[in-house]
């Protein structure tokens, strides 16, 4: 084991000199390397173990854990990655071998083990996008996906996975919505929390990111979000708080943007007050790559670790931090706290007890394919299905498949989270530099469809020639048009329309053949001007490395679709709180403000408040069978609302329904008419029924009060609504009465 190895002091000094050249090296304190280190006693708490190591560390050793490097050469800064890092990886920190503290190897991101683009990518399994997993409304699926990618992360030799993206969707044009989990704090927080737990079940650390309010990419390095504390705690921060509670991440990554005038990575409010003090976070805060802007201010305001040298202007947590500590600008107690937090998480999650060593050969790609495929199948949302056009009839003789390279593969989102598929991409396009390339995973919808109807003639057309595509459509029994929207980190989409003339393509095809099914692969909501003329539409998101197979299974009814939208699909951009995207098109380094005037009324809450009719509401999702809800009952036990109900499958096929419980105050004043209070995905055979129940998190019935740092539940009546989506006309409801109650900042009853 690493910590028992005999290492000469000379070797250590040479290694240290090579790795940390910016300041003088202190002689390490003497530690017997033969005896097991006291901190390797697993009976001690992570806190005790971290303290024991800390006592032995020199200032230079401490600094090593606080400043890390990009795991990829950056020509623009004449930077070469440390040789000990993994090629084309996200990050690296030197450990302290003499104390048994391993190096930290960091990989992006939320859908699998990513690679920076270049010649040496690691080929891995990709889950469907984060928003797709949120569309499953299924915590078990989210956990299993996390466990799968965490195991690949370990097999590739990474001990920190930069996952856990949960910036709620305030901005449907945000280029990173595909990495996140939609617009609702409860759904997003629980899904991402489950994924983090899954990742960390592999004895590695996962992050939770991007803390906080990095809700658009345009101007992400310079914009300043204005939001009041109450609205913040009831929206974006609530999603992060729930994900933190459910997932217990070892690390939190602070964001690029400013919040109320201060950079997120040096915000005393965000880091010290909310995250560490109020929420009791014990792990470490790492900066996003290029998000550290100072030494003393950042360290004192709660940043524990600077990531990704050379992205920042300076090595703020290198020699400058050493000097700040020696001068007393950063106290020794705070300096130790920074290191202790890193060590604490490394002990708590098994990074030190079960060190990683790369063994990619051990990855069971076949088993992992089943995990990603299940996630994709659970995530697909049947948006529309007139006259039961779907599932497809296997007797069709001529099937046309049009557009989106559906002959070879399925689309994935771009940027640092890009996973490279096993066997290489089926098609590569997009920008040649970051956030490109645009990759299609080699899971061909065409092949998967053809395999199911060997007798039929299945013809592909790329969709570039509208007249030819329409002609093919007219000659076919059924038409599958694949329409897509590539989104990527660092760039937002200019509007919610499908790019590249695809609306005209769908329109032309649908006019030629009413039996047109649109399969969408998008990062988030898009407009659908052609919706009225197509027979059916399926939102397949970015469906991951088994996407083609999953799409075919849903289209042919081998899987009954059960995904529901985790975000509102607006009817037009004019319905949004900010009809025009602030700061777009981006002027590099231009400072501007994005004012969240909608406060906590995000997504369906905004649409409810303003009485707007979306294209598709939050929670929407059809099935090949039908469901009925009945028997809704709600009572209050120890202050908590329990709602129980019966779900019946009234159709003739097995399927899954997502029962959604919303809460609405009768007299109390909230930011919007109602909130999602709980949900249950229920699986039912044809004709079967089940009773299910949810307990509503009391924060979702309260209003956060800044002065007292408590959640106040107002005395009065509350409507408990059982619905199939946020605008369900058939929703049933009952009333419960609540007495006045106060909860602490974390939602625990105090009165
Ligand atoms: C992204 C992070 C990512 C990091 C490392 C940044 O640009 O915002 O999400 O983890 O790069 O690649």
C-alpha cells in the first residue's frame, strides 16, 4: 500500500522541488514510514483522521492539496499538464506520499467519464443527458446511473468525479441545460442527489455544481446575478440544498459568475454563510476552472481549493496563499480548515482507504450499456400521439427515416462533459475547438428500427433537400423525422427554434404524410410550429450511448414511454421572464447584470403566476396506456403532510405513470399559486391499481424568512392536488389545515 512504502527524504525533496517550484520547500516533519499511520485507523471519525494528518503536514504539503492543475496541455498559456495527471483529463492535485495521501485525479462530469478533446480520449459509457435522467422522475434509475459512471471513473483511475450539476432551468436557452435536471428544486435536487450518492458508492468523491446561479452561459465569466436572499433560498439554492442533503457530496464547485456583485468563488454569503454555516457542509469548496480571482478574499470568504491552473490569472492558492498565511492575512486556523475539509472528504468517502489505480480493462461495458439504456428508455417523453400512431405497426412496408444522422447515431451535448463513446463517434461535426466537437454516438436508430421490421424497406434521407425528403415521405407508410438541437457548454442557443431549417423540413414532410412521427434530440425545450400537423412527437433528449436502441424500443412499444417533462416547454420566448437573453450575443469580458425579477417563480411557477399557456407543461408525458387517479387523501402527522392515492392502469398495456402532488395555499401568499410537493413513479400491469403516497417536505409549504433564517408555515388551509402534469384539467384535490409552524434553515421543525 502506498502509505507503507519506504520513501527516502531525498526522493521527497526532489519530487516536491519538481512539483511546487513557486516557493521554498520546508523539511518535512519526521514521520515513521514503517509504522502504520495513526490516521489509517478506520475506527476514528473522518474529522479525527483529518486532524491527525494535519498535525504532521508542513505548510508546503498543505498547499499541495489547495492548488491543482488542468489535466490537459493548454497551448494558449504554454502550460503542460503534470506528467502524473491523466491525459486529456479535467484536473490533478499532488498528494503527499510520505503521509499516504494519494494524488487527486479529477474527471468530468455528470453523464460519464469525459475527456478533453485531443488524440488520447478515453472511451466510456455515456448516460443520457442530465435533463433526460430528470425526465425519468425515478430516483433508483438516477442512483444506478451514478453508480455506473462512478465505477467507470474509478476504473479509469479517477477519485473525484466533477458531476452533480443542478443549476435550475431559469433560462431555457442555457447551453448547459442538458447537464442539469430541469426547473423544479425538489425534482432536480432529488435526482441529482441520488446520482451523487451512486457515484460516491464507488469510494470516490463527487462534486455538486455550479454553486450558484450559473444559469446561462452567455457572459458566464462576467455577469452579475441579482437576487434577494429569500427568493434565492426558495429556488436555485433550494435545489442545491436538497441535492446536498440527498447526495452528501464530498465537494462543491463554486461558479464563474458574480452574485449580487461578488464572484461566487469569493462570496462570504454563498460559501461561509449558506453552504458551510447554514447547511453544515463539511467537505471542500473547489473553484470552477478559471473562477478564482483572489487569494485572501477568496480564502477568507470560503473557497478551499483553487482548481485548474492555468485557467486563472494567477496561482492565487500557491505562493500567494503561503505568504498570506505567514503574514496573518489568512489565519492559520482558516488555512488548516481548508486542508482539513479536503482530507475530511477524502477519508469520509474512501479515497484514502481504497486508493484508485487505473484498470480500464475491468469495465463491464455490456452491463453498463444496459444501465444507460434503461435510463434512456425511462426518460423519453411521448409529447403527442394522435390516433395512436405510436407504437409503430410492425406491418408497415415502407418506413422513411429522415434527418439528424439517424442512419448512424444519436446526438450528445458538447463541452467539458463530453464523453467519448466506445468504438469512436459515428459522426463528428460542430466547432473544431471547444466546446466542439459535436459527437454522434454509434447507436444507429436506423439499424435498430430495421432490425425490428426485417420485411420492411427502411430508407434514410439526410433531410438536406426538402423536396426529396417530402417525396420520400409521400411514398412511405410512416415517416420518422429526427430533429435535433446541439447545445454545449459556453454557448447558449440564440432562441428556442430548431436550427438548420429543420422546422421547414418537418413541415414539408408532415404535409406530404400525416403519419409523421418527430423524434427530438434537444438539450432542453424547443418550439414546435409544426406540432399541429404531425401525428406524434417524442422528446428523446440526448439519449446516451445506447440511444438508438432505446428510441427503437419506445417507437415499437417494447418499452411503454414513461418520461415526463422536468421543465416547461414555452409556446414562445415572449412568455419567459426575460424574453431576450441578457448579454447575447456575448461581448467577452463585458460586465452586465441579470436581474431575477421573477424571484423564486421559476418555470411552471412563473407560467401559473402569469396565467400563461405553455406549449407543454412541466410534468407532461403520455403513455401507450391510460391511467386514472382516485382516492386522494391527505392528512397531517407531526406537522408533515402525507398524501395517499390510488393509481389505476385503465388501458390495455403495462406502463408507468408519474403521479405528481402539488401544494397550493388557500390564503397564504407564495411566489406563485402552487409548488410540486412530491411525486411517485408507479408501475402497473394493464388493469392493475396501486396505492401510493408521498410526504411533502415542509419547506415546500413554507416561506423562507431572511431575518430569522427560518421557514415559516402560515396557519391556514392548503390544497393538495393530485395531477398528471402542472396544468392537468382532471386534477383532483383535497384540503388540509395547517397550524402556524417554524422550521430551521434546513427544514427541521423548531416550533
Ligand atoms: C466547467 C466545469 C468543469 C470544469 C473542468 C469548467 O469549464 O464549468 O463544469 O467541471 O470546466 O473541466
